DNA sequence: TGCCAGGCCGGGT
DNA sequence: ACCCGGCATGGC
């Protein structure tokens, strides 16, 4: 048993005690969650909420409706989320995939193994590992751990991974330390984001980090 | 006022 | 197999 695996389990309890349940993902339907997962790429969630509100007001939190929308119209609607041209294209890539191959039926799209779904998502241009895992976990309800920039930074600063650890290695650390449980993966990722927003920014940190005694040295990495 | 935000792609080496 | 510039708005 690695020291990191034990720390991963202890850290969950520490985060839950400090921050409480996060009730993620902040979106009501699988379609809305998928859309949010693309819109939030390297973007503040507050800006994403504006974009989603625009889509909701037009009834476009719906794959079939979205599929009929011109990509330049979509781009204007999601403008507040930033990178709006490229994100409009990425959204349409996903919607085109689901509507052309699964008749816009999300249950049909999700009705396969986690591995198969993950690979299929990754084959779509604009969906990388974090977005694929967010969709698989929060929209499809499959047990895959989501790794984001906060997760990597928090683990680095607590010496639980080395500098060069990549996405798959970090994901594997969590999944080998924890049971494959959807509510647990859901809550853990959300707690890491909550902690990261408050304490583990790129250069403002980390004095009141609640993860002591996991022994970070306050250095900026 | 810069710095930052729940990444990912494509071209160059 | 890496490395890096580009993508863009809005809040603090």
C-alpha cells in the first residue's frame, strides 16, 4: 500500500469535513451537464452560467434543437463563456456525433461500457480527458475519476505526486486508492475544486490550506 | 491593473 | 513524444 493511496483516502475525509457536500454537477439534465463540461474548459464557471442561461432562454439545452442551430448563432449565444468560436464548434462536434449516430438519444449514446464511452468521447475533436471523464461521470453516471488543474496542483503541493505526473497517472492514483463508486468520485472531484478555488491558486496560497497535516511546504509549484 | 478561470488542438521540432 | 501559441470573456 503506497503512502499516497492512504493519503488520498484521508484527504477525502478532511475535505468533506472542511467544505461539506458540494452537490455537483451544477446542472439539471445530462444534456445541460455535457454542454457545461465543454463550456467550462479553462473558463470560470460564472461565465459559463451566463452562456447556459442564453441557451436555456432559447430552448437550446436540448440536443435535437441544438443540432438544428447554425454554429455561428450558437457562437454568439455562448460568447460570455469565452473561446466562443472554438467552443461552438466543439459543442456541434459532440451534438453531431450523438444525433447522427444515436438519433439525438443520450440514453442510447451512454448505453455502453465506461471504457467504450470514454474512448468514443475522446475521438471527438474538442473533447479531451477531463471533459470526457466529466461527461462520463456526471452526465452518464459511470465511475471514472475526473482530474483537473486543481487536482494536480493540490497533489503536487502535498507531495502526493511528482512534477511530471500526467493525467492518466493521477487518475489511476485515485482509482486504485478508492472503490469505483460514482457518488464518491462525484463528491471528491467537487471537493478538490472547492478547495482549489479557495486555497490552491497558481500563486496565491496556501496558508490556510485545510489539507494540513498532509504536509505541504507552501511553495508554489 | 494584471492575473486567473473546473482544457484542448494543431503545427513545429 | 513533447512543446508551445492560440483561443476570449468577465470578475476580483
